């Protein structure tokens, strides 16, 4: 998600965060050492609150804000590692804009629910960190104003995450790009189901690439065709 509304901007140039906040005792010594070396700067730039997009508070989900953090890394090859350690420390749904000194960037998302064992803790149910985008990449489909789902902040955030996945995998099957223009984005269960199905399809393709026997490749090819057809039928592409 890019270009959040101006009224969500943190005053000035944002709130600079102490990097020690991300170094926790539950992390391994190796993780803390690597994170300390790859993290250069972290700033809370925007916080989307208010009622223009409703919050959601339920026994399973609590999403009253979407936070936007600008995180500078020494190298974007650390982006998945950094996102995996930072996202669980943020109770609110957060968009991490991970970038390097040259301006290349990636986006990190994590759908969060309340822990069943400890309602004060969160559990990440789905997460995605994008490919690296070049400096100045516009990605208009991810602009706040271009997102369709205004049912809740949670669903708005989910739409951005799944569209980011699609933009990273435009050739996952022929015609996949047409999904971006369909109307199902207003329906959160359909959006989440699509994310699961696309990830499954990508996994099947990876398994096929690694398969050594023709028999295994043929079996996986049948599964891939079935997965694509299921998506085509459900989402009319």
C-alpha cells in the first residue's frame, strides 16, 4: 500500500524509532546480531485511523489502525529476514516500506489475529514481502485511493497485500492480470481465498521445476492445470 492519505501523516518527517525496540531477548543471538547489522533507520511515517474506513474489533481480529513504517536496510537482500522479525512486534497491521540507500524498495504485509491463548498477543496468519522495486516505481494499483475495499481497515489492508502478490507474479497463469480489475475485491473471504490459491499454485510450479522424473512432472502438471481452472471458474478470468 502506497500514498496513504495526507491526514494520516505523522507530524514533521515522522517519528524516528529507536532500533533497540526491534532487538528482543526472545530472538536468537544470531538473529539479533544480523538485525543490528542490517537495520539503519526506522521511522513511523503515517497512521491511518478514524472512521472513514471502519475499524474492526472482534474476538478474533482487532484492527483499529494501519501503520506505515519506513525502514532503511543496508541491503534489500535482508528484507524477508527483517520483515519476519519486525512484523510480530507491531500489534497493529503495518505496511513496512523496506528500502536501501539507492532508493530501491520492497513492501511487507502481515495479517494479524488475536491469540486464542493470550488475547493480549497477536498471531500472524498470512504474510508477504514483495520483490524489490526500482527507485521511483509508481505502482498505482497499490495507492490508497485505488484500493476498492472500504469495509474495514483489515480488509483494506488485505486487498493491498494480495494485489501486491499479483503484481509480483503477473504470469503465474495466462490472464492473471485481469484479476486486478474484477469486483470480488469488495469481498474479503474471496480475497483471502485467492491469496491461498495463488500461493498453492506457485508452490506446485516450484515442485514441478524440482521434479526429476517425467511421471512426477506429469502428476504435478495435472495439479497445476486443476488449480488454475479452479481460480478461473471462481473469479471469472
